C-alpha cells in the first residue's frame, strides 16, 4: 500500500486549488483584452449633413430618410451608401415610382364594435400583383393604419392644400415666443413647425402600426422592392359612427329643474280650472224658476 503523510496530502491539494484561479484568470484575461478590439470595430458615428443627403438622393432617387439612414450606416461615404440602397432594393423602388399604376384593389376595414370604418384604394401596375398575398397584406395593413390614425387627412405632405399651409404659417408667426427672434430665424422656425403639422396629417409619414421601426412610406418602398412593381396609395375615406350629426345636448341638472318646475305648476292650473265651476253654480240657481205654492182652488 502507498504510504502518504496526511499533512503532505493536504498541502498538495491546497496548492492545486490555488493554481486553478491563476489558470482561470489567464483564460479570462484574453477575453478582456478582446473587448477594446470589439469597441474599436464599432462604426464611428458621423454627422450626416443635408448636403450629403441631397447628393445621395440626387444620385439614387431614394427618399430623404432612406438616404440619411444609408449614410449613417456607411460612415458618410456616398458611394457605399448608394450600394447599400441598391442592396436593400430601395434604389430600384425609387426608379419604379414614376411608372403608371392603374390596377390594384379597393379594400375595407371595419373596426371592432362597428363604430369606425375605412375604404382605401391602393394601385399596382398589374392585376397579377394585386391578387398576390404580399400586396393584399400591405393593403389591409394600410386600412388598419388609417382606422388607427384619426388625425390623418391626406396621403402625402404634398397633398396638403396651399390655403391650409398659409393659414398655419400665419398662425405660427403670431405666436409670442417668436416675437424676440430675428426675422430670418423666425421664418425657419415657422417653416419647421408647419412642416411638422403637415406631416402629422399625412398617411405616408405616420409610424407604421405593423412595424413601428419604419414609416408607412418605408413599408410601401420595401413592398415595391419585394414585388418589383410600383405601388401607390391613391385615396381613402375614414368613417366614424355619428360624425357630423348634431346631437341635442342638455344639462342633467337643468333638465331635472325643468321637470320639477312643471310638476309644481300643475296644482295651480287645476285650482284655476275648478274655481270657475264653483262660481257658475249661483248663476244656475238664479236661472231656476221660482217655486210657487199651488192651491186646491187653482187646481
């Protein structure tokens, strides 16, 4: 049998345990050293100027927000950003936007409770696409979007009437917080506020309820890239039960007071009706023939 000193065995085990944390520390150390490398690999945030966005937009034909996102992803490099848009299919979608879309479908959506209803017309280039599931799902999503957006009045910002835009500008110019601003700064602030108001009423600028990471415009652009045809929202109508009907509004307290007053006035009217009848009795008595004693001689 192997003879070992108990004290030596304990010392050997203790030494083995102490050596394990060092090995673990060595394994962990490289991972900690790798973290700075990962941080270095992160894309640097670049300030995207309006000039860069315009340049990319002119070259690709894509929307402003798509161009801005592409430039942010590509570190401000216009060439890479254009390639990024091409990979996403956004460039091809922008080129298709000039094509005539006369087919499509008219869809309806009735919200639960049957108090809100929507009719929307969405156009495609061919009837074949209009019968596809992708197109139908998009149209149904747009109908639900309209039902959920009571402030929406038109399809795109450019559909806002010039009279409405001018009225909003005049209203903003009259606000007190702009009185102390220089004239040129005031005009820029007013324009920004008016653009915001106009966009809030445009369907295409709303956050898409089916995917809140994108706008309705971006959802349609992605569908164009997927389907390969131009898609346009032509028109829509939103119906709310009872909207536009004038309802008689009464104050409950005033209604109760009116009913109470009517009840109190009834006994007086009854008393006035009874009084004349009592006064008429003496007249009837006067009109009665006088009673005369008839004697046997006269008979």
